[in-house]
């Protein structure tokens, strides 16, 4: 049966509730499920715990949920690029659980793989490890990190079939695959949607078994937090070019 819904609001209508844990793919504004995030904002759900690498920027991405006052706690690796997020954290309005970026990815992967906890050297001897179990393996000290299993996961893919098999594109792949497996219910948006059997199995990153609902992503401008460029080679002065 097709998992394709008419839109983000329909896909999330019976999924969202106050107080749930929401894992969201993307890295900054790259590969974020923007239509699904908009639908979360429009739903009005509140007291959310949001798991994401970071919270977008002011007025864009997950930043709109911060502005709407819908977020109670954030589990993330990075506060930068979002001034309101930083202000609310420093003011004690938002509870923030900082997690090293690689550890966050592994916590999500572990949640999707049914692994309740794992040990890592990252964070040992820092505030990240405070209050967590430690063990010594082969003479090295490791800290225990718990897996993350979200109530709902939101991801963005470039291409999907109606069975929910997902293919990502370039850097937009980032956190989306691990987020997709870490949700009790996963909702995906995709820019291109094809019929089952149209995708090369070797290109599928997230199997459809992990995806419960699918929507077509709207045609929108893909924002970039900070656009940086380098001079074109044909515009560089010859004296600046070295062999």
C-alpha cells in the first residue's frame, strides 16, 4: 500500500502530540525537512524535545519552532547560527543537552539498531561525561552513552518511491539516514517520488520498512546559512597563481 500522503499536514495529523520527542534530519539548513517542520509549527504542539544536530537559524528551519515557543528541550551538538536559541538557553528558558556531534549520530544510529547504550572515549573528563557510567577497556577509560529513540522522526530525501525507500543527494544526506531509523514513526518528504521498482536497490540508503508516511516536498528555495565563495580561476591575477 502506498505511503504517500497528500501533504505534510495530513501525514502528521495523527502523529503529533504535546510532549513528544522529535528527531529531525539535516545539518544547519542543508537537507532539512522544511515542509514537515512548517507543519509541526502550524499544528501548535508544544513542550517538544527536539533532537537535531542544531536548530537551524533565526526564522528558518527548526528556528521557527523556537520562535513559536513549542520547544522545551533540545538535544544537539551546536548552538551557533541561531541567536534566539542561544538567548533562550542562556536565560534558562530552554533545556539543552549538549552531545558531541559524532556521539549524537551514534546515539541515533544505536536507537534505530536496537542497541540501548554504547561506550565511547569522546567526552571523558569533561562535563559531557558527568554522572554517566564509566568503564575501562584495554587500559582506556570510556563513558557510556544511551541510545536515542524518538517518538517521531522527520527526514528529507531527494528521491523516494511510494513504498518509502529513500535516496539522498550529496551533503543533504548528513543526519537524515540515522534519524530515519531512530523514529518509532518516521515521516519523510522527498523532492522526487517514483513508482515502486524504479529505484536501483544499490542506491537506496533508507529502506522503506523504516518509513511510515511520505509526502512530496514543495518547490522552495534552499537556504544557505552563510554563503562563501572563492575566486574563479580565470579571474585570479597571474602573479597570485603558484605552481
